[in-house]
């Protein structure tokens, strides 16, 4: 165990702890983000199981009445100018379940059930090994603490299970009225990979109308604004927000009229993995058979649909642009959706992941997946999701690889990367330069999990 790296990662989570929830980053992202929060809970589990559970509880306090978990739960105490768009810009008071907790009006990939199942595994493991030196989260808790952790997990599973189920049901119905197994997104921010070239064509078709004026805050928090999305992209992002707001965040209206609707293959694959995890949770708490059948049905339907997005020429799974009725032909990390969903393309996808088009590019400082392939014409090594590597996505793929030998290599390379680049939001893949925000919570969280797996 690398004690120094462990303490440094723990210090990032503690430093970003806002008391019951964790800022995604100290300056750039001073609120609670949905999928960040799930990854962060994976890390917290190794420091404190109760704290990890609190992270998810506080996020789900912002869940909407229709089941949607919003992509940002705002900190009303943060200054309004800390981040844009601020809560007021979304005007979501009408739709939110808890209007006292201001939220955005869109969502992000559903990593939460994975996090919940992971916390339960960590607590179970600690109970089995309580007090053994060198086992993370065992010495601190001790035998009584470890038993208490498992009790806390059981209580939290009972409380959170119906909320997570409602979240998955929302995605499987409102976001997939066709029952295709693929989830529709209405905004690039919903993918979590905001300015990926996956969205270029669909975004280019969005004609910006009468956009209320705004001032960006993000570019003031990074060393070089070129690391962030462009102003043209921001205008379109804000126009899509405006259209969603005008549609009252009503899924049926949005599905019928919104100019940006994409079947996001990575989001859909994460939902498959999350349904797998939710199925295990449902079995553990003795949930009704009808729930368990629904969850298994969503999982199997999603897995088959992600496999059907396989493109034999690019050797990746592709998003489907609903408005253009075409697959989105570009080489990005989202193409490994089939690995995340656990379908039939595993060996081809591992070969592609380690090929010179991705982690095996000889120019790579460490063999970790870049967000966009250097072989894609849109590749930019320093620009946000257009090339830099994001440790958190490396973690998602690592986890999906299971016992495959490529997993150990990816973990080792990722740990080397964080040792050198620190807990950066993203990293220039050839030089290893840290980019975006320093002390990004989810980078520290996945580091803890990689270390605990050693
Ligand atoms: C918009 C918080 C979030 C992540 C996203 C990442 C970035 C926000 C932004 O930061 O998005 O949601 O302002 O760029 O793209 O994945 O959840 O870390």
C-alpha cells in the first residue's frame, strides 16, 4: 500500500467535504454533482462507510418527484457567482421534489447503484477482516465498528432502494419511451463527457435563438481557457437549457420538440451495470419479485441494445442521433460501452482499448484510455473531453474489466498517472500535464479504490 498517496487522496476528500456532501472540486465545481457524488461515495467507503452512505442520501434528497436525479444539487450557501449556470438559470422550482434544495433540470449517468453495492461490499469485507492490519477500513472501525457499518448499510439499502428504483424506472420509461434499451439524453452535459466530438454534429444543428445574456465563470478557474469548451459550445449549451426550461422539463414535450436528442451508448451501458447492481441489492433486501423482474428486464434489454450499437469498422459501440436517425461515427472512450454493459463484444473491445488507437498509442505517457482517440480527426490533447485522459473513466473501464489481465495493467498505469499528475480533473495524455481543476474529488476517490484493490 502506498501510504503517502492514500493519505493525500483522503485529504482531498476531507478538504472538499462540505458536511454530508462533497464538492466536486474546491473552486471550479462548488456544488454536488450527481455522478461525481456516486464515484466519491466509492472512495468514501474506504474511509468511512457511514460517510459514504450520507453522500448518496444527500444527493437523493434532491431527487425529483418523477424519479430523476438532477445533475447538480446546488449549495445555497455558495456565492451565486461561484458557478454558472447557477440554480436560478434552470428555473426548476416547479419540477423539483424538494424546492428548498435548488437543482439543475437535467441528469447524469446513473452510477449510484454501483456505488451503493460497492459500499455494501466494503462493509461486508471489513466485517470479515475487522481489525486486520493493512486492510483498508478495517483497523479504524474495529470488530464492533465493522458490525455497525453493516447495520448502517442494511438500513441505508432499505431507505435508498426505492429511490434508486424510481430513478432507474424514470430512465427506462421517460428516457426510453420506445423501450429500445437505450437512454435518450437532451443535453451534452447529461452524458458527463460534455464537449466530446460525439456531440459535434448534433450540436451544430442547434440554432441559438433569443438567448438571455450570461457570463461564464468556469474559464476563470483554469490556467488556460482553451482547456474548457468554447464560447460557441457554451451558447448552444445555454440555448438547450433555455428550451428545456421553456418546455417545463416535461419529458413528453421534450421528446417531441427538442432539437438535441441522442441515444447515449455509454449512459445506457452504465444503466445496465447499475441495474445489475440494483438486482443484487433487491435480492439482499428481499424486494418484491415484480421489482426484481423489472430490473432484470431493463438490464437484459439494455445489454442487447448496447451490443447492437457495435460498429464493425470503428470496432466500437456508437451513440445513435435520434433527430438525424444515424449512428455517431467517432472514436471516443464512450465506444467501450460494451465493456461496461458486459455484453458479447468484450474481447474485441479490450483489443481496441489497448490498441494504438487508444491506450496503446506509443506517444502516451501512461497506457490509459484518452477521452477521444488520437486517431480521431477531432482529437485535441489539451481540450476537456476531446483528448485528455480522465482517471474516473479509467476507473469505470478498469472495474468493467474484472479479472481480465488488462485490468491490472490499467490500474498500475492509472496509479502512476495520479502519483505524477496529482488528483487532476483530466490529464494531457502525451505529456502527463495536469489540466482542469486540481484536487478533483472523484480522482481522489477512485485512487483510494485502486489502492484498496492492491
Ligand atoms: C457541467 C463536475 C462535472 C462532471 C462532468 C464534467 C464537468 C460540468 C462543467 O464537471 O461538467 O456539468 O461545468 O463542465 O464534464 O462530467 O460531472 O465534475
